[in-house]
C-alpha cells in the first residue's frame, strides 16, 4: 500500500472553525494562574529527544496547523525514562514523553505494545496489579507522582476507560459521587446540582438527560454512558484526563461526539488518549507517540508522524491509516 | 456465498435421531415433568388441607392444651416464634455474610486464610442442623452466655430465642455469602478502577459502588437463607425449648420474650403431626399451608431480585 498524504479536510475544518470564531470562548477560561511555576518554562525545551528522531523544535512544521489559533501549551506532566514490568516481563521500555495542557497526546501502536500500561501508570492505576512495578519518574507540575497520595493524584489525573462503566446508580449520583469526599453522602444533592449539571454540560450530555437526572445510568445508550463517564471524570475538576480507547465500544456517531468533546476539552485540560483508530489519532491528536513492543518508536506532531514518519516501523504502521 | 461452501444440510428430524439420544431426551422430559408433578401435588394437597382446616381466627389465637382438635386453639405463638427466629437469625447473618463475602472477594489476603474461610463457609452450608443444634447447646449452656437464656438452680438452660436465632444465623449465613460473592464477582474490574480513577479509596469504592451494586444479590441470598431458617426444625426443638407457647423470662417486656423459650411453625407442625406428641393433624396441615405460603412468597422475592441482579450488566 502506498503512503498517501493524509487528507487535509478535517484539519482545515478545525483551523477554519477556530479562526472564524475569534477569540475562542474557551481560551479565556484557561487557568494560566493555576500553575504559575510552570508558565515560564518554554514548552519545547521539555520535549525529550527520542533517539533517532530529530528534535521537534527543529522541524519547521512541528507545530500543528491549528496551534496558531491556540494559546501556548503548558507543560503539566513529564514521563521520564519510565519502564514498567509485570513480574519480570518488561512491558514498557524506558519511555519519555511530555504531557501538556492545551494539547492532546495520542498513543498509538499495535495491541500489546504497552500503551495502555503506560497510560495507567500516569495516575498509578498500575499499582493495583500486584506484580507490576515501575522505574523512572513521572512528574505532575514538577512533583514526582510517587510523592503524592494516590487518591490526590487520581483526582487531578482522572481516567476514562475502554468500556463505558457508569456505576449502577442514577445519572445524578454517578457525577455526584466524584464530587463527594470519599464515601460521604454530603454535600447534599441540592447543593451539588449546579456542579453536576455543569459537568454534564461540559461532557455534552446535559441536553439529552436534563429532563430526568434520576434515571439509572445503565439505561443510557453506550455513547451516552461513555459521555457520562467523561462527565464523572470532569466533575472532580481534573487537570489531566487519560482516555483509554474511549470510542472502541461505540458506534461512529457516538465516536464523533466524543472526538468533538476532546477537541473542546483540550483547552482546559491536558489529554492523553490511547487509540487503535489511526484516523482518530490524527483527528484529535496534536502530538502522536507510536509505540512498538514496549518501546517509543517515534514521537512527533500528528501532522508529521502521519505524513512524513521518520522510522520505517512507523511508516509501515501508519501507511494503512488513510487507505 | 461462494460456490465452494457445502450446501446446508437439513436439520435432522426427530425420527432421524439415534435411539440413545431419543431415550435421553425422553428421560429428561419424564424427570422434569415428574418433579413438577411432585411439587404441584405437594402444594395442591397442602392448599386443600389448608383451606379445609385453616380459619382466620387461628392466626390470632394461641395454642391451647385440649383433648380434641377444635379445642386446641390456633397458632399465633408459633407464627410469631418463626418470625422472631428469622429476624434474629437474618439480622446477624446478613451483615456478617456481606462482610465475609466482601472480604473474600475484595481482599482475601493472606491466601491461606481466605481458603480456610471459604471452606468454612462451604462446610457450614453442608452441616446438618441437628449437629449445629447440639453444638449450640454446649455453647449456650456456658456460664458466660447465661444472659442469653434462663437459669434454674444455677444451671444455664441455654434454650431461648437468642440461642436458637444465633444458631439459625449460621444456617442462613452461607446463602448470603454465596449470593453476595457471586454479585461482586460479576462486577467487572474496570468498574472498580473507574472509582479509583476518581481518587476514591478502596473502602469508599466498596461502600458506595460495590455494595449498592450487589444489593439485588444480597436480597436474593437473604431470602433463600430466610426460607431455610424458617424451615428448620432441629435447632428449634433443641434450642428454643419447644414449649407450647411463648414463655418469657424476667421482667423487661421484649427482652424477656427473647430470653424465654417458645416454638415455631415447624416445631408446631412436628408436634401436631400424626406421629408427634400432640397428634392434631388438622392443626399441622393448617400451619404447614401457612409455611408453604411464606416460602412461596420468599421464592418470589428471590426470583424478582435475582432477575434484577442479572439485568444489571456492563457491556
């Protein structure tokens, strides 16, 4: 199969949409002040130099096309030389990646290449597996995540899973659960109502469910359930959102809605998405990391990784993306 | 689609089956229908007897010592006795059973202890209740537990609603444990992880996600357990005293009844059966009909909630 240059349709669509609406309404809500210590750090300086890949700063088209219409990305997390093991098997081999607010990082690669394991290590969900252990460091705003309480870390770095997994309770309670302290029942429903509706609104679900928030969440359709899971994750006001193949169990229309959602959320959150769908990685990702057998093969802007991959393996893998 | 695939063969008709298959099928049908027939016969027979002998007044009248059946009163006391026993037993068995199930399913460390607990529950489920009753007599006659029953001349009798109820809770426990555990196992791991990913602790996840999710399973298991508790006779006869009415012990109104002896529908039926001490079969049939009714209602509850538990599915 020959290597086609990716069709620019959707990319242009993004650019034109964002330049027509000026300034983007979300832009004003970016909590720049929330992370004063990091703002000054030039974001590109933090990009690790993956062996063999030319420095991204040096590549003319490094910045994605739509980046021009956005505020500069802020470094939030750094994955530094991280290796992950299940028992003695090395699943992820010394991977380094930056995670920035305002950008979507897409992890792609064949099944079993360690991308989900890497994603789960970002908020220390890997620790739930008894045999798993990690070397290297992952920092959040410069602080080693190992220094943070897992509960605090996971409030700030939330995750949405492959299978929609709302809790078997009402739509309202699903979102309210994230807002309440551990197992408490307080604050009461009336007080939480505004926050719950806000979270549902940000997840683009409110209009469909606002008539009856007390409906059992498991009665929703698959796509609605997944957006509820995103709303639930957003309710806790996370700073980083991890998405583990969020669309793989959904129909195309629902997938499209989730992609649109990611597009709006990238302004206020740092987003990392694992996906098997290369088209999706291209559409939603600003930067794409290609992993193979636990190694990070190539890390570049979506534009460059799909149109001009440097490594042969990457070329092989992405060549089928836009056939 | 393609021409290479074999043309679909016709589904074999019954006559084309091998003889062994046909005999097997016939046997399955026969046994199925036989059990339905036995069950139907039991219920119809008891219903007819119940309608013949059961008077509403019997539900509100205590048993009396009488020479013939019409003078021997109703079974208010045994009915109350059954309900009290079931209440005590399940009040203990449900929380304990949920606790055991949660520990077995969510913690289960160290492994050896988990295996021990698991086989203990299994053994408990298989122990004849007569053995439980015998063991209960030893336990509840000890001086330390004298407050649970009456004492006479310095000897702890060990027979009371407390003793019987607590021993019956051991009978109900395995059903609660098994059903709750099944419910917990059916919850996919990513649901737990979704809760952890929101920054919740394990305890909070169990309390607010897992336990509400297994509620139908808990109710189903508890109902099965209640049915067995209500239906047990050995523990009642040996640990409840099997007096002909409820006999309180001591001053406090409710506590005295619970420390006192009494009887239940099962022991009432046992005593009034043609082979029993009292031999008033009409009373026995009437009480048995009530008991079957109770068990049918409980089974209905089990069915409804078991179905509810099965319907709760993550894709």
